């Protein structure tokens, strides 16, 4: 039995609503060190909101989120930024900055938070981009590359500060099956190489099977099932059974 | 109607919260020097041709319009003074501010709006970089710093083109035109209107950044932000001008 207090992410009775819409309705979740957790569920069930709450982009209505031992909702300013430096985030749209080149996008966090020289930053950015399979065209703008490549660059940027936690928002959404599988394998390789704790929000179970150690299935702001994929398959919950059947 | 009143007060409430975070970003180090230089260039030098043309056109129009009016009262010799006074006291600053409201206000509203809807601002925030410091504060400072300089350029072009237009109708040397026009001008006439453009710059930077960073709803939202930035910047500049002119008249009678 692992000690929850030492786990990088501990969520307790989390509620979040927007106006009259209850998005998260009492989430309890522990993500253990070094594991990759896939959060499954239909679109609009609050999966992305959960990630934004973990990184402090939004504040919970009630409940607590402890990230690396700190209650993230109570932090602000520099203390929040200190935690954020230890978290990498890959957005659904990759969210690369429009005007800098691919290489400058990856070097951006290094320029802000390290004392590296410009040459060292360039070298480190190239190393990270090479690790995600991007070795040429680094002077291109994000708008000049494909969606799959943007995801790779986004992953390289998320890894730039050697994070302890990685959060992925639909990393394979909108990609063809081959590219989605490549991105899935890339997440697995990087996660194992660096032993990073990861939370991956997705509705694509095929990709999630590649990299996830554990799965939770959300619906209407609640976690309906938690465990290995086989555990989920044995669930008697009607929604869980239907989701897995439709996703298969 | 009630919803309109609520959204009106909501807008000002959100603007207040935005200004609080912006003030923190403006006054608490570290500062974003490199990004500031980029914005000074983007807002200043890129607006220069447009502002110069607007200033020049104002000079020509003032010369054409006032020439006949002054001739009717037998005061044609006052033409250089009227042109120069009009330009440095009001036309130059307000025309510059309105042109910058259009070009820069729309640019900032659309750029930050696009960054908001594509989650680039969120990405910046999770990278532990304060978007208020990096995006908003740099643009606000650049607007404040560049408005007076652009106004000087607009004033210069207005005076030169005012002279050119005058001399085409009735030849007069540039030296005589300047000496005659600047005879009664003191620093009290020149500096306050120039300094009020820093307030215009503050308004344009704050309103456009605020409208951009609160964008919602995809590309349609970006379009709305760009349009509302221009409309609100122009409106607040004109309203501020009324107040500032009154204040200038009180302190520099």
C-alpha cells in the first residue's frame, strides 16, 4: 500500500462549476509517483478542467488539490510559479507561440527560468526536439508544420525544464491513427526514460493503452471506475461497459 | 435592459481586476526588456508612416479650410499661427491617438485574442511566465512611450504640409511661416498637449490588452475583440481628451 501523502498529485472531494453547470462533482484521485494515469470519458465531462485545476489555471469551488506536497489552490504568484516549473503541460492544440520559430518555442522556458547562454539553450532545444523526432526544419514557424509535428514540438517544450509531472490534454486527438500511435509511443518512451508522473486526458482508449499504467473513467463530473483496463472491463457500471464497448 | 446594465458593470469590474494585476506586473521586477524593445518597434516605428500621413493630411486640410475663413475677416496673415496652434494644441495629439487606436488597438486586440483562444496565454502561464508582465505590461509601456514621439512626427508633418499647401496658394518662405506661426507659442502651449498623449497611450494599451485577454469564442471572438478594441480605445481617447483639455486650461490658463 502506497502512502498517499507522498504522491505527487492528491485530489480530495473536488467540486467545480461554471454558472449553474456542475462540471466536477466530488473527485477523489491519487496519482502515484512515476505512474501514467489515463483519464477517460466523453467530451464535456470535465477532464480538461481537471487538468487546468491541477496546474492552477482555475480555482476549485471546494475540495483540495495537493501537487508535489502543496495545496495548489492556496498558492499564488512566485510560489505557484515554482510548482509550475516542475510541471510540463501539453495542450490539446499544442498551443505553440505563433511568432517564434519551433526552436525558439522549445527554448522559451529555458530562456525564462535557467541561466543558460543562448548557445546552450539552442543546443538543449535541439536535443529535446531530436528526442521527439524533430531534427529538421527547426527554423519554421508553428503554422508551417502539421498537427502531429506541433504535438511533438509541444511535448519537447513541456519537457524543457525536466518536469516531475507531465499533463497531457488529448495528446492524440485529431491525428491519424499512425501519428496518434507514434505520439502515444513517444509519450511512453519519454515517460519511462525520465520517470515522470503523468496524467493523460483522452477519449481515445487505443492510444491510452500504449502508455497508461492505470485508467479512470469519468462521467458527469464523477469518477465511475479506477484501475487497470482489465479492472474497468469487469465493472458492472452500465456507462463503463458501454464506453469500453463503443471505444473498442 | 437589466442584462445590459449588469454586463456594463461586469466589464468595469473585470477591467479593475485586470488593472490591479497589470499594475503589479508594471511595478514589480523582473522586467521584460527584450519584449519591450520588440513592442516599441512594432507600435512605434510601424505606426510612423500612417501617423505621418494623417498629420500631413491634417496640415493640408487646415490650410485649405482656414484660409477662406480668415480671408473673410481680413486676417489672412494669421494663417500660419492658426495652422500651427491647431496642430500642436489639438489636431496633432488627437489625430495621432485615433490613428494608433485603429492600427495598434486592433492589432493588440486581435493578437492577444488569438493567443487566448488558442491557449497560448494559458501555455505561457503554466510555463511560469506571467502573461500580464510579458504581454500586457510591455504593450502598455510601449504605447505610453511611443504616443508622444508619434505626435511629434505628426505635428512636424502637419506643419510642413500646412506650409506647402499655403505656399502653393500664395508663396511664402518656410522660415517666415514658422516665425510667424511660432511667435506667440510657449512651452505651456506645446508641452501639456504633448504630455496628454501619454494618457492616450495608457488608454490604448490597457483597453486593447484587456479586450484581447478576455476574448472568448474562437475566431469570431477574435474579430469581436479587434473591433471592440478599436471602438473602445477611440471612444475613451475622445472622452479623456475632453477632461484633459479642461485640466490643461485650469493649470495652464
